[in-house]
C-alpha cells in the first residue's frame, strides 16, 4: 500500500511539474513580440516614424505618425474635408489588410468593395467602436480622408485582441455623416 501511495504521489508531482512548465507566452511576451514585429515591418518598408504630427497634415509616403495615446501608427494620404463633431456617424472602409503577427503574407481585401457597406461608429461613443485603433487618426482628419495604418492588437478589434494580431491596413477611408 505504501509503495502504491508513493507512486501516486510521484505521478502527481510529475504532472504538476509538467503543467507548471507550460510554455504559453505571457501578455508581456506578446507585447514584446509585437514591438519586434512592428519594428521589423517599419525597417522592411523603410518607414520613418514621426513623434510629432505635421502641422500641415502632409506626409511623405513612408512617414508614419506614432499616436502616443494608442500606439497606432498612421500615414495620412488625404486629410479629407470637414472634421467630425461628437455624435457624428463615421463610416469606415478599408482594404489591403495584412496580419503582421502572423507568418501568413496574404493581403486580405477588407470591406472596401463589400456589398454589405462600411463599418459604422458614432464619434465619441466608444461602445460603437469595433476598434479604437481605427479611429485614432480622426482628430486630425476629416470627411473622405484616406490613411495607411498599423494597429497594435490592444487597439484592434475583439478578434485581433484575442488572437494578438497586429494589423496593417494599406488603405482606410473615412466618411462623416452629419447629424
């Protein structure tokens, strides 16, 4: 009986040790991996990171502004027209979507040509945002603005957050609906 209880105890210890040595990355590991991924993407694409937003909103094709509040990088292609007011509807379309955290190099079409319409958000109402990162450029751009954007997973959609996906959008366009 004693030998049997020793074997069971030993087996329990081995199982607990195996479980405790799980190699699942921590949240900090994921953040560090994301920093490396973004840094590599920036380097591969010869992107220059701006710490200050250009006062004239004019960007060179390879210049991206790093929004310190969200960690989102964006390049303004066209700053658009009038800016939204709180409560205005913002319609978002995007294309040329790449998941930077993934080894897959597929460029996804996004919703730019979708028959189902754009993503809708109400400016200032976080409950309507599918991604806070998508709206990071809004204070600096307006109606019919076009941007390129890198969205870290913690500013992305629920799907991106739960899968730790850093996403690059080759084109994101905003339309403002006035109330």
